[in-house]
C-alpha cells in the first residue's frame, strides 16, 4: 500500500480508502472483507450510521474489532435547521458505540452545502457540539462532504472550519478540480469519492485509454487517474467483494504517480470534452417538465458518456435498466425541451441516437 499526507493533520492515509456504503448483507463476508482491507494496508474507512438502512456501521464493526490501532474511521451526520448541539452530540456517541471506538479521528458534517452554514454556526448548534467533542477527545478532526457548486465549496473551505473535504472526482467528473487545488493550498486533506463514477467507469472504453495514455481496464485507469492528481489524499472506493478489494489494492501497489504526466492526462480529457463545445448538457434540469414524462437530463448524461467518453457498454446497460416509459423511444419529438434548453441542444436528435443502442 502507498500512503500520503492527510493535509495538515499529521496523519498519513492509504492512497486507497474504503467506502463502506456498498457492504453486502452478509456478516461473515463483511468481517472478512474489512479485516482483509486492514491487512492489505488500507487505513481509512468512511462510514455513517445512515447508510444501508441504518446498518452500515454494524456491518463494519466486527471486521475492525481488535484492529483499530492506527486506523482512521470517519463518522458522519447531516445537519438541518432544527439540529441542536445536544442531538448532534448524541449521534456522535451513538456511532462510536456501534463501531466499538472511543473516538473518531475524523467526523464529517454530511450532505453539506454553503446554504447550511448558518445552521452549522448558530449558537447551540452543530459547531458547538463538534468543538466540545474535540475538547473532550471524542473527535480529533472535522471534515465535510456534499454536492454543492465548486464556488460554494471553495467558500466553505476558506472559512478555516474544516480539516478535510470529501467530494466526487473522477475522469468524467472533474468539476471540483479547482476546489481540490485550493484545499491543498490551505492544508486540507482531500478524499475523492466516486473514483469510478458509481460503477460507470467499469465499462471498457478505448476512447478513454487513448485520451489518458493508459492501456489498462477502465477501473484501473480510473483509480490511477484520481491518484495522479497530487492534491488528492486518498481515492475512496466502495468495495463489496474480496476480488474487488484485491484488484484495487494491486492497482495501487503497481502504480507510481511520479511516472505519469497528470497535466497531459487532463489535456487529453479536455480534448474529449471540447468536441461538444457549448453543446454539453449541464444537468440544469430546465427540461424537467417533459410532456412525455422523460428525464431528459438523465438521458443526455447517458448520451454524453457514450459519445464523449466511449462508454457504450455502460450506456446500453443504463438504457436497459430504465422503465419502459422512461426510454428514449417514448420521445414524441415535440421539442419542448429544446425550447427550454439554455445550451440549445438538439435533444430530439440525441434521443434518436440513443434509441439505436436499445
């Protein structure tokens, strides 16, 4: 396993970390999987009580029993206008109890956004609970995770309130690159979640191979691309089988980021993106009120993954899984969406192309 500094915290974190939201309903397998991850050098486990219908941390705990020394387990809890310091503190204690730990090296404010900052900062609110928990040794460092705009997340990290952030980052979603760079300047640890885009980047793609200059399976390319970014502390992967774990560990062990040119890879991906120019769906959802009931933004995303990144196998499977009434063949060619689209996309033509994959 390779390790990297986790921001200014003084911890070194494994380049591959374990996202625990995809563990199966199989206690024996989960215990073996978590235990094996520790043996293979993974030292960061991202958890919350709320994953897997409230069972995530129960599934993690047996595998960590007796092995938590030197391990970084992060807990996570969301906030809301009525979340008090008392309730947040009780949640911290509850998660520690489930995991069998006496403290969290990291605790994350979950599903966070700039708009929630007043709820975090109010007197008697979440930040008060966090600071007191830090004073008492229940939490050492605090981070956040969410899906706000890059501009808003930059504002969040510039408050100086956080020691880490966790954001989606992969070959086909690089919107947070400026935030990641700014976080590194400020000394924050950066956890890249969705490194394989929720499974999208398990699909073969000659287009991506040529763009970043790696002749490898797409999953391996995806992890290596993320870890080629020197501002990333760890790539978090949701692993549910021993085979997946071993494959990812091998990918990390065999890879030296110093032997690749990250800037050159980004330029290759930019050239793919630039083929569409301004004709790129930004998922603004102005087209949401489709007379035929289609989720236009979702279908445009599938089209782009196919046409821009060469993920045809994934696109076919994504279309297959759609309900019959949501498939592109249900388009009536009314073009109401095209009238609303700020990028003036030829949606009806793209839907016709998608239909050829079915």
